[in-house]
């Protein structure tokens, strides 16, 4: 019995190490030392929409993402423990998220991306942060979102981003993009995944995944990867009603 408990504990620890996906803070700090010009040059051809970006070293959007990463550290441990002993796991949200990841792992390519997009869209009810938490803009980690069963657009995007990462999609092929709806006049967040050199957007507003080149009536404003929060520096208006981003706040 004692050997079995120790074995499960060791497996859980190893899984926690394997599930760790956030880069060290030192890496984030080093990346912010790049000048805007250098950052734009490096990232011009690799980000969704093919636009140049500059790394943000401060600001509310960066603070929100760093906050999510800190909460994810705790959730990775919880997921590892539940994965090592699913019968003994008391977190319904963790078991639900692990089920999404397991199903996605069994698929490949576009089917893997589509499975995560569909599963998260069905598992989470679209509601504003104000209605759920009494706050205007709160970014939540996947288990917190699934525990509530509700969230707004960035909560969907974060859950999809993490699920795909744990399902085996490389970090370099995953992003969260915040765009401005040039018709509705609000900001909107989606996950983005690169497949065979093309970026697909995973949107809580639709089940079908849309390639970035086919997105209409949105102006990309910010893009987030594992280590950095970046701002698009030459995003052209997609429609006549386009406006500049007044603040990095995403709505449903």
C-alpha cells in the first residue's frame, strides 16, 4: 500500500514537470529587452495575420496575462495529481478538462484543433465577467472557468490555448489574439493555432475554425504567446468603421 501511494505521488510529480508549459520569468524579462524595432522585424512573418509586432514590457494586458500564468502553475499541479489518480480526484473541473485533453490527443492535425474548439465552446456558457464575478474584466484560468461553467471570450481563448498545449501542440504554434470588432465596436479574444504554416482562429462565437486571412470586420490589436504580450504595430483597418484600441479589454 505504501509503495503504491509513493508510486502515485512520484508519477504525479513527473506529470507536473511534464505538464509545465510556462517559460521561466527570466525568459520573459530577457525578451522585453528587445527594442520595438527588433521585435517587429523578428515577428513580422510568424504571427497571425502576418503583421509586425512589438513586445509590451508593461501595461494592464501584460499584467493580466502574467496573473493567468501564475494561476496556471497551481492548476498544472492539480491536473497532474488528478491525472495520476482519477478515481480519487475531487475536482470535477479537472476531470472535465483532462477528458477534453485526452480526446484531443487521440486526434491529429485539424481534427485535434476542432475537438478542443468544439468541446470548450460547449462546456462554457458565454457570460460577462460582471454577471459572473461582479467585475468588469477578469481573466480566469481553465479550471476556474470550467468550475463556473461560464466565461467571456478571453476565458474561452485561454482554456483552448492551454488544452491544445497539453494535448501536444507546440507552444510556438499557439497564440491568443485580441481583435477589435469594427462593426460592433467591441474587443474580442480568440485562440489561434498554426497548422501546416497557416493560422486558424478558434472562436467561441462559432464552431467552424476560420483562417486568419479569412477573418472579416476585425482589426487585430494584440497577440499573446507563451512568453510575451505583443501589440500589432501596423494593423490596417479592415472596415471603414475601424477604430484604434482605446484599452486592452476584451468582451464577449
